[in-house]
């Protein structure tokens, strides 16, 4: 279950990157990713990466901040039913 998605801005090899991190209800890290942009494409890529791992369950809840990139990315995942592992 993805309890929350935390995002920070970190410096990697001298360049600033957005650091996406998914955690479960116990606070354990499920997956993480760095990206030079914080947009729908990056959010979509992160959600696909985090949700496609075989060891992760289908999330009951996805909690995110108020960034406008998240709702379209989540809607797109729902449309293609990516979050449902078959």
C-alpha cells in the first residue's frame, strides 16, 4: 500500500533534483526516484515505477501534496488500470 508520496528537492552531483519517495503505512520506503522536473510526466513515471514492483500491493490510498501534476497522473493510471496487477 502506498500511504504517502513524499517529495524533496536535493542536490545530486552539483545539480538540484526533485526526489520522489513512496512510503507504506508503517513509514517504510517502497520506492524512490529523482527527476530534474516536477511535472505530470515525472509524476506518472514515478507512480508507474512504484506501482509496478512485484513486492508492492495495490494501494488503498495515495496521499500527495497539492502539486497540480498529481491528479492528471493518477487519473491516467486509473484509465489504463496500471495500478491493477494481473
